[in-house]
C-alpha cells in the first residue's frame, strides 16, 4: 500500500516537475530575507483599545496612535519599494545599533514601550491632580556599545555599582561621572534569575566618563485599575504622548475630542515633555488614509517634515505642533 502511494506521488512529481521546480524557486525568491527593511505608510490605532480602566467614559470622538508599517525586505517588497514613492528601503544598520541583534533590539524596544506607559501614567495622574506613587525602580541593560570593555550583557538587571545599591538611572550616571577613564568598576547584576558579578573599564567620550551601555529605568507604579493591552509585536516609545493624553482624558472625565478623530505621535518623559520620533511622514500618511481631522506632531524637525509632506501631497488635515502635554491639553480645550 505504502509502495503504491510512493510510486503515485513520484509519478505526479515527474509529470509536473516544471511546475514543482517553479513553485520551489518562486517560494525561495518571495520569502528569503535580505539585510534591508522597508518602511511604508502605516495607520492608526484607537488608544481606548489599549487602555482598560473602571469608569472610563465614552467620548464623542477618538484619540489615536499613529504607526509605521515596517517589513523585512524580500525580492517582491524590494521591487515594490523601488517603484513606490512612499515606500523606503533602509539598511539593517539604519534600524539596528552597531552589533545589535534582533533579539536585543526587541528587548530594548519592549522596555521603551513600558517606559512610555509608565511615564504616561505618572504625567496623566499629576495633571489630573492625583498622587503618583512609585513603589520600586529597576534598571536593565539594553545595549552594549562596541567601544565598551565590560562583562555586562544586554538584559542584565543592575543591582549594585561598586557595592552600593542602584536606585535610579540618574543616580548611576552621576556616580559614574565622578570616576576617571581607565578605572575598573564592579557591578552586581541579576542574569537569568541569578546574581552574578560583572566588571567594566571606564572610558572617555565627548568629555563624559562612560561604561558604554544603554540603560532602561523601569518603574513599578501604584496605578490603580489602569491596565494596558498591547500585542507582543507592538513596541517602542513613540505612542507615549497620545497614551498620556488618553489617560488624562479618562482620569479627569473630560471629553477632549469634541467629536474629532485626533491622531498623534511623540515620546513622553516623566515631566510631560513631548519628544521627537522617527518615520513621521509615514505616520502622517497613515493618519490621512484613516481620515483623521487633526494630527499632533512634535515641534522641531518632526513638525517641519510633516508640514513639507502635507504640502507636497496637498493633504486636508490640521497639523498641530506640540512640545508638552500641557500645550496639547490647552489646545484641545480651546476647541470646545
């Protein structure tokens, strides 16, 4: 029985070998990855879908995150990007830091998303007149510079520096600045669930004493019943500003939307400052595609780029540049 099936399959393949060869070659051509990435116009995500909170009121309009569509380059996507004016081809080095792996970049970007959400909670609570309680702070290594001479690794949780507990990123940086280039310093870190020792030889760059690492500060907050719902493939800090705006609206009970579809982008720090982001042109194009009424964009280069793209495409959308969450809230209140 098995022999008959085998003979039948072999006969089918033999009679249709051109088809099967073509299928295999086409599959390889279409799916083999290249060391490039494609950036293209994205879309928008209603922030209310990402935030769960008791007592959250319905609003007349919506607050939305803008995102960039990013693809790993294959022959079909590369060919399409070459002829499509709004699709851009990026080298791997333009997406990843030097010597950074995709796994390390994913870890870094997920912590950046967590930082953005933590800052959003703190800023929204403070602007709504509520208390902010930080219960704990943890520091993680997210990148090791090629110039670094250290046994630290990405994903290490920093516990002590020279025998002293590390309580914040700023405290660590200030302490390191008191040392001299060439000095060797000791860390205690948590790695794979175990405490281990690590060393680093400090060096000088741009008049700063460095270990040669990037660090993410993760805060554990008393955020009440606020919960975030992001997919595992969603990461990065660029939604921080709009998350803050949406949280403030939910906590304060105000309707800032006034029936409008509002889209925006920008990072947020713990002081409420809105920072620049990458790919603003793709985010603006996504907002226009999804028929947004208003697009918040960080002041400076992001705003100038967005203004240029709007003019080139004759987009019918209101651009509003912002430097802080307070400026954005004040602007929306003028629309009432």
